[in-house]
C-alpha cells in the first residue's frame, strides 16, 4: 500500500482522482499476484521500499549491536501488500530487480500458479543467511495469500484492525515482534491498529514508519506514547516516494506540505511526493542513541 492513495495501485488507465486531487490506483492492490502492481508503480518511480530496505536493515543491525537480539528478530510489516518489504529485507534483491522481474514479457505469459512456482524458486535462491522472520498484516486477502505462497512471509493475516478487533491467531503471532514497519498507509492507521498489537508484544519493540509529508503522524505517535514509546522524526533527509501523475497532484501536495509547516522547495515543488522517517522506541533507548546516530551516514 502507498499513502498517496488509500488502496494501492492499479494500471494507469484505470486510475482516478479523489476529492483532494490525489490519484487513486485501487484495482491492482488485491490481485492474485503482483504483476499489475509493479506495472502501475513503475511509470511513476515508486521507491519507498528501496529506501526502507537500507533503513530497516540498519535498525535491525543496531538492535543486534546493542545486544537486544538473541538470534533472528521478528518483524511485523503493516499494510504489507504482496510482501515487497519482506522480499527486500530477507533477500539479496533490489527494488529495480523486482520491477524487471514482474514487468518482463515472460512473466506476462504465465498463469498465477506458474508465477508462484517461479517466484518460490527465486526467493529461495536469493534468501540471505541472516533473514529475519516477517509477519505480514494487510486487509488484502489475495496479496497476503501470494506472499505466503512464495515464502515471503512466515505468517500473514488478512485483517483490517481499523474495522474489527484482531484475531487470536494474529495476537499470538506478534508476541515476539521486535520491529514494526510501515512504508505506506500510515495515514490510514490509528490506535485501533496499534493498541492491540502493542498490548500483545512481549518485550521492547520499535516502530519505524515512512510517512508522507502531506499528512500528520501525531495521532499515531500519541497512541505509541501510551505504550511508553518515544517518537523521533528524522529531519533530513526526506525520501522520495513517487512522481506526481499530474499538476493537480502537485498542487495538492505543495499546499498540504506548506499547511503542515514544511518547505516543499526541492521536494514536492519539484514533482514528487516525499516521506519522512519516524522511529518510536522506549525512552531509555532514545536517550542512549538518537535516531540520526543509529542510521549513520549515507542515507
């Protein structure tokens, strides 16, 4: 899922705009496989998972270096869609390679069942020896089923906690989570999602989210604070999300970012949505090492 539109992406010819002027790409978000998703994203240069791959690996390495992990950590990816973050986190792959893989002519000729078999072999061959355990949560049942079928998710749950309480199976699965990740959809999440999850996690957990600068993360940060987590915002750099589909989107984004007290120059004013990184951790851990020190240089 991406935050520029509530329900993911569809082929460009099927896109439409909402009342704010943002392009919605709904139809490819819950297909049996991710081919339409990647075909729709590619023309607009969607790249948040590329940034997240580096950031999430650094955060997990920081936890390990601090002695907070014994063995592979468990990651809970919210709004996980087809498991793209898991693919990049657990495998020696890049986002550009995934675009090439799913947009290739030979991929277009396959049935979903054939694609699943090919993808299962791909991900098994490229799996990293230090692969973390990943649980996926998304309301899109087809996307979750695909991610589980090809081995991207250890467990996956097609649930919408904004609309209904979590299942017992989900609450059991997340008990040992150490990092909760969000790369799209943060503006559609609230305490209704985070509160039951955090109440079920045993031990300290971090929450890392890439959030569009057109919206606010305050409500989520407040809900995390109720569980003892202090939220930091990385002031620089910001991270390009995707190019605008037209002038109407650009005007919307520039106006929204300006209203939020941010400067759109060199970012939204130049033609692309940008996200900011937020990290929420226990207060003592924030005091030990601020977010900028955790991530180091080179982002």
